[in-house]
C-alpha cells in the first residue's frame, strides 16, 4: 500500500469520525492526535519576542488584558504557525529548574481535547509557555457574552463531554490536578471543537496552591486546607455544568438550593426554552449536584463523568463549527486546481452528477473484476457472487440505492472477488442514503484495493466535504487531481 493510502487509512477513519462519541480510552494514546507540531521545544526569548511583535499590546488575548499578572499573547512562528504565549510575572517561578521540569511534564501530553503545550522559554527572569493557538475564543465568550446566537443544547452537552474526556486523559497520564478550572479555560479550535487549556495544568504560583480567587466558586476543602486535589477539580467541573445549564455563572450554593427545591427549570437558560428535553436537563443537574457534594470523597471521578455524559450526546454527526454557527477558515490550494468533471461534481457535492459519471464509466478501470471475469464461471458460489454484483448494478442504474447497498454488500462479504468499483458504487449509494461515514469507509477501502485510482480519492473528497472536514477534503481532491494528471501524461 502506498503512502497515499496510509495517510487516510481506516485507522484514521475510526479515530476521526464522530469525535463526540469517542470514549476516553480512545484518547489515552496522545500520539494519535493529528498534529504537525513537533515534540516539546525550548524556545529562546528572542524567538518568542519576535513571534509576538515584541509582546505588543495588540497581540494580547488574555481576558484580563494588561493588568493580568500572567499575560497571554497571540504569536506566529517563522513557519507560519499560530501560537499562544503565556508570559508569567517574574515572581511566579523563582526556581528555573522546577519551571522546566513542570513545563516538560505538561508538554509531554498530546490530546485532541487539550490546547497542547508545545514549548517554553526559561532565560534569566523570563518564564514563558507556548501552546497551540485556539482561534475561536473561550467558552465564557460563547456562553455568557454571545452576540449572534446562544450556544445550542447539543453543543453544551458536547462541551461537557469533551471537557470530561480532557480531564480523564490528564488523570490517566498522572496530571489529575487542574488549577482554576472555569469557562475561560475552555477554548475553541479552528474546527470550533472545545479544548481545555494546558496552562491550567501548570502550577502558576510559588507554592503551587493557586485556585479561583472567587470564594463563591471554591471547593469547601480548599478553604480548609488551601490545596487543590483531584476531587477539587471535579467540584469545579460541577460549577461548569451549572454554567452550561444556565448560561450564567451561578454560585454553586445558590444552585444547590434551587435543585433541592425541585425547581431545576429555574436554572435553565431561557434561551434554550423548547430546545432541550426535561430528561436531559434533569440528568445534567443530577450530575452537577454529585460533583458539588460537600464531602470530596462522594464526588464522581473523571472516568465516570465521561460515561455519564456519553449517553447524553445529541447531533453527534454535526460538526462543532456548524452547531456553533462559526465559519471555518479553509486553506485554499496555492494554485487553483484544474478539475475533471468528476472532480468538479465531488467538489460541489453533486451526487446526481457523480452517479451519472460512475454509471457511465462502468468497470473499465477495474482490473480486479476484469481479471476475475476472464475465468470460466466454474462454481455455483462464483455464479451467485456475480449475480449479486449484477443485481447491484441494475439497482444502482435505477437509483434504487437501498437495494444496491444490499446486493453490493453480499458481493463484498462473499470475498471471492475484490472490486474497487463496487466499493465506489456502494460509497455513492451510502451518500445517497445519508450515510456519509459508511460512504467514507468504502472510498478508503477502494483506495486500499487500488492505490493509484483517482476515482477513489475523488469520492473520498466528496465524503469529507459532506462531513464538514473541508481541509482534509481539499487535500484529498489535490491528491486525486495529481494522480489524474500523472495518468493522463502516461
């Protein structure tokens, strides 16, 4: 199998589709994250100064602005990558060795649920952290200070689920303590997926005992001991569930009074009226109240939060940027692609045109099936297999896509012959039946069978476009065009 196949392997398919229903165990291998960031890097102060325009006030992105003791800047490295740079005040980390050890430890984590820490700088009195830049602002912005539309119920449930997955991942890597978990620590990436800031995994005070300065939201045990525990983080998660329910930052004590009064609807965001089920609301309130138990040992752990929230997920096939109403920035190819009619149809997601072209070209590029058909049909099983394909072709031509899927599946499941064209036709039949994930699986399988077949890559692009994965679709389209050009020259 060529490099092109491995890039979009079936393993990639399983790890990327329906991310909202991934279990936390699927995230434990941080290396699976699709990221071109190098391993943790120690940058020079001059590099980060240049990247942030000399730490220009115009590049400040932290919510508290210039008065914050630890300011976050947006920056750009020479390679054109956007970064977030957190510059600590000079007293935060007097021990440079301790700072480097802590940064390297947090920097070893890699997860799609984190805004990953990718580097640091420790020169003289300077202490800086470098993380992936998240372009779509904070949960606080979208939840409390929205302008165009309130956050949808399905997206609020997704935020809770992804956040629980992030905490579970960190816990599995021995980093269960998170400092000052709140709506400003949840950021949205280029796909509008929520991620937990890795900065909160770093101790950001001399003794590592930092927490929210607002005592109304502080766990009871923190007031007694002044220390953060894994259970304290779960308490903070409970306050964020209340945020998601209400669209406001309600002190836990006040919220618990409302819950005990069996009047949880008073907690719900009025902007959600008519857009959520009472059962979901009741379950989320129940989960929040468990997280906010006075006794730390009675609170659930991160893994059980993931399990509880998984069953509440809604609209799991809708990309986050669609739920959020955020226009994704797609990277245009450096040069306009000169597309064939089939490529154009896939770019437009014109399924009718794709059907006409697939029906017209038939099996002429399908060496596998052609070679098999050259043999004498010498067994009943072979005859039955070919009949399944024939019935599938008839249904495909008649646009009876449900029957086509059934017949092609019988042909494929028999395993006597392998045909990339059958996978391609079943792929389109799935698309016509609004089963885009299954369609993408078939496009990839066609590519596995026939790595140099542009049709398979074109279909893969169409599936990715329909699934809202524009960047990956454009890349697939570019690869298909390159293959097509190469074949034409020969």
